[in-house]
């Protein structure tokens, strides 16, 4: 992981959960180059020389092996999201990439684990402000942060111990590919009103479906880059 914790903007405090959602690969690469590298405030950051990320974007993808999950990330997709994924795979093949199927470990377990970890770490990060200035939070954000205060420490530690073997299983599953491509979400991004618990009775279900895939990516402790499309984003996760 080359991105320091102090340069990652995330709700939780885990340095391994950085995600980039940008319009083009060049913008994603440029931002990664700015954030990556040594940081005196983060002992986990890489201290050695960094690769030339921008130069890599100009290299052909011919010969690279790109994995497509056989389940979870390709299930229950909206028709527009499925169409964009199919079109993306056609382009990759046309440019010379070898597209193969990959069978990943149970991603639903990762989603559940990440929900728990994110809730606890976010509550811990915001605890002082939750006590001193709860009125400064919107009702929806306040509710989500307060939920983390009710999770037992034992549960959090159990998930953290499990996450190492889970990541090892994922790395073994993708050992033969250079990257895994999948939609960031099974649906297009909803409007603010559709995801506001104060305005929509279905808001929680909308949020759960929207974050279904991204939570599993976070749970693997892998950095991902997402390119936005009219319907949804496709995510390339370095294997």
C-alpha cells in the first residue's frame, strides 16, 4: 500500500480502504501520484521510490490478464450497468487483454465484516464530536455513527483477526490475473432525495444496495480505482 493514512479521505481510519472515483484513468493516476509516498505521520506508508503511475497509463494493455468474477459482482445488476460492463469487456478484449473468469471467496462475508469494522472505526474517530457537538451532524450521519458505539469490542477484534486469512484467500483466488474488473455498484447512483432517510422510506435499502460491492472491496484491504460512466462505475482492482 503506497498511500499514507494521513492523505486518505475516508469515514473510517483504516489506511487500506482508499477508493478513487474519478472520470478518467489519468485523473485517478494523477491523484494517486499526489497522495502516494512517504509520510512522517504514517509508519505504514511506503518510503522507497514510487512507480511512474502516469507512464503506466500510456502503455498498451495487450497481454494483461483481466479477471471477471463469476458471482456476486455480476449478480442482480440493473440492465444499464450490465450493458456497460459487457461493453467494457469487449473493449478490453479488442485492445489485447486476456479476459478470464475468476471465482472469488464469499464476498457477502466480506461485506458484513466491513460494515462492522467501518461502523466501529467511524464511531471511534467521531466520538469526541458526537459527545460535544452532536447538533452539528445531520440526522442520517448521526444515526449511522451512533450505531457503531453499540458494537462490542470483542466482535470488532474477531473480524480483524478474520480479515487476514480472508485477504490471503482472495490473493490466492486472483493469483493468475493482473486485475479484476467489476461494477462499483449494481445500480446507478440514486438522487439525494432517494437516499435521504428523512425523505424516503426506502432510503436504507437504497444505500445498502448502492454500497453492496464497495464494502466488499474495502473489506479486502485493497486499493481500487473507479471510472465513472453514465449509469455506474466500473472498478479495476489490482490483483
